[in-house]
C-alpha cells in the first residue's frame, strides 16, 4: 500500500496524539499480561513433580494468574474503547471535511459525477475506513508487540526453539504481503462498482414516476443487472483473496506448533535438564501466541486494503479543488452588463460573444426555445459557473471581483426545481432571513396564498415537512415565500410559477408585481402570459439575443417571439 495513504491520514490523527499514547500503553499492558500467563502455566505443570509443596505453590500461582488475567482483560477492554473513539473521531472529521468541501467545489465538478456515487463515498466508504482503522488501532500494535515479545521469551528459554520458529516467520510475511496486494486491487474495484450501483438506485428512485410512465423499467433493470453482476464478480474476487488469510495462516501456525513440540521433545529426551514438561507447555503456548498475531496481521492488512481503497475515494472528494473566491469589492447595485461573454459547459460553445445591457431597476424577461441559453445566463450571473472569457458587471464592478457569498446575498432566486428541507415550515420559509418573526413569515405565506393551508395544520408553522410531503405547487409556493420574506434588492425567477395552477398564479401575480417593483429582475419563462408586463423581453436562440422589446413591440415584429406566442395561443384555443 502506498505510504501516501498514511501521510494523508496522519493529518487527522494529530488531535488524538494523547489518546494514541494512552492506547499504546494499555495495549502494551495487555500484551505483557498475555506473555506472562504461559510462564505461569509452565510453572503450574512443574508443580506436579514436587508433591504437596507444589500444591501450596499452585495456590500462589493461581492468585498471580487471576491478577494477570484481570489486568490483561481490563487493558484489552480499554484498548478497544480508545481505538473505537479514535477511529470514529477520525472518520467523523473525514466526513465533515468531505461534506464541507462539497459545498465549495464548482458545480461543474458535481455535474460530472453521479449523485449516488458521491453519497456512496460520503457514507459507505467512510464506514469502511472506520472499520479498518478500528481493527488497525486495536490489533496491529499489539500483534507486532506480541510477536517480538514471544520471540524474546523463547530465545531466553531455548535459543534453538526460537531459531526454528524464526525460520518459519518469512513464510507468514510473504503470505500476508501476497494476500494484501491482491486484495487491495479487488477491494478498489468493489468500491467503484458499489458507487455506480448506488448511483443507479438513487437515479431510479428519484425518477420512478417518469420511468413507469415511459415503461422504462426494463432498461433500468437490465442496467442494474449489469452493474450488480460486475459488483458480484469484484466482491467475489475481493472476498476470495481475503478469505485465503485464515487457511494459509492456520497452516503456518500448525507448522510452527508442530516444530516447537518436536524440537522441545527432542531436547528433553537428549537429557537437557532445563527442558521440563512445564517448559515445553510454556514454549507451545508461546508458539500459539507467536503465530496468532500473524493471522491477525493478515486479517488487519486485508481490512486495511479495503479501508485504503475507500479512503482513496474519500480523500479524492476531500481534495477536490474548490472555487477560488478572492474578490474583495462590495456589490454596487445598478445596471447589469454582459460584455463579450463566451461560455461552454463542455468543448461545444453555448454562448459566444454575448452582449447585454440591463438598466437598473428594470424587469427583464428571457424567453426562447429549449437550449437557447436562458438558464445559462442565470448560472453565469450568480457565478454558479464562471465565464470562459468576457465580463459580467453589476453597477461598475465586475462580479469576478466580488465574493460569491456577497454577490448571492443580493439576489433572490425562485427556480423551477424546488427544494424543501426536512424541517418545519417556519425553518423552510426563513431560510434566507434567519431572524424573521412569525408575523413576517405568515405575511409572506399570505402573499402566496398559503396562509389558509398553514392555519389548517394542527401544528401550524411548527409542522415538519419534507420534499415528499407536499404537492409540486405547494413546494414552489414555499420557495416563492422565502424570497418574499427576504426581499432582496435583485431577483431571478426561473420558471417560478411552472408548477402552480393558472388560478393561483393570477392571485399571486400582484404579490410578484410588488416584489419586483423598482428592482432589477430577471424572469425566465415558457408561459408568455407571465411576462407580458416586463419592461423588456429578451428572445434568445442558440446562445444569443435575437430580439428584444416589449410584448407589443415583439408581436409587431412578427419574429421568433410572435411565433412562440402564437403557438401557445393556438394550443390554448384548441384546449378550450
């Protein structure tokens, strides 16, 4: 495994330095207790040869063994607690870091990656990192210490037996290395396949209505079967190689145990007075303790391979480059100008040499066919994306010189895609104005005709709602109420009434007129009836403004606007 993983992880372990030292102390105590017990067992066996005197000595040895067992058990318990605390703390910090970074990465980075895959990294991969760290902290140090301690003890008792055991050690090391390298590759493939499958599940659940309407169940099932088949193969390979750990290390353990038994017996038969039955039992016990850590280390390294594969994905998310926001200028309200703006989401240009001058305080409507660049203008104005070339200026200040946070404070947005928090109605509405009073919140809800709905709820503003608990129209009205409560100096309405019935739309139109009065407002609309009173209407096509003027002026031109308006009007006539 690359050391880069450990160097990255080291940064998150610094705050737990004291706990790590305490953990190592208790781990060492636990190992010392386990190493002392075989010596007690050997002395107990040798008590058989000294008769009644041995009985008295056996009682003393029993009390000593009980004390050692208690110290060992307590130390091991504390080691487990500390390792869990450190591992869970590190994982929490990693999750926090990843989530915070997600809030600051450019939207184009999020657009390139499936949402389900990001969720898989933030939750699933973080859990696997935690599992690997817990096992590593609680077992790795004690295993290494046990190997060294048992080997030293065996050298003191019988150098020849220790030499035999040491000769078998490279076999264990080779086995652990072989399994670890193979496991890591397949665990990484498994994590990737798991992320893709999670992404597909998230996509299918969020679009279930559309899938059913278009009879697309078979397409998604086939895609899921393909991903699930890949996950099955990668999971099997990862499990297969990791499962080699137990049988191979158990075989090596048996070889060591058998070697110690035979060599110890031969030494005793050769007349070596120092090798008694108790000493042989002690050596066999040490042999067991010596080989078990190799088994544990193989399992730990396998688990760490899985954790490293997940950690690599998590660190990639944490280290994703964030938006550079070095602007210092204050927002100066005034005219909004697009000067020679070029922009593309990919290699294909979407907006080229775009120029626009919007006077301060004017209500501007943007219409045009799908893909004309209407919403792209809004994305550029809000700096969700930066222009490839050219400038966007508000007042006299280029927006690239203004911090994104400060820029967005001056805009209120209502989008076609609604977003509702899993929180109370009060918390949802006052999102843009956290210090709003209940009277102000109710006034905003009244403006969007939701006051009656709120009053019928048993908990009123305290009613907890979620994205699934309201109709599309109600969700959009709550989003409109947020903006009406905040009363920002500039507004962006991107299909703000697309999910609202015509009757309700007509009722809240006066509230919209009040909200936009004297403010620079941008309204993206497909329903032309909603923007007839705009100060200027921009007709976009293929990334450029092809027509502009008032509603009446554009109809008189008999151009694209007239064509769109006539098509909507004719459709309405047919419905009637």
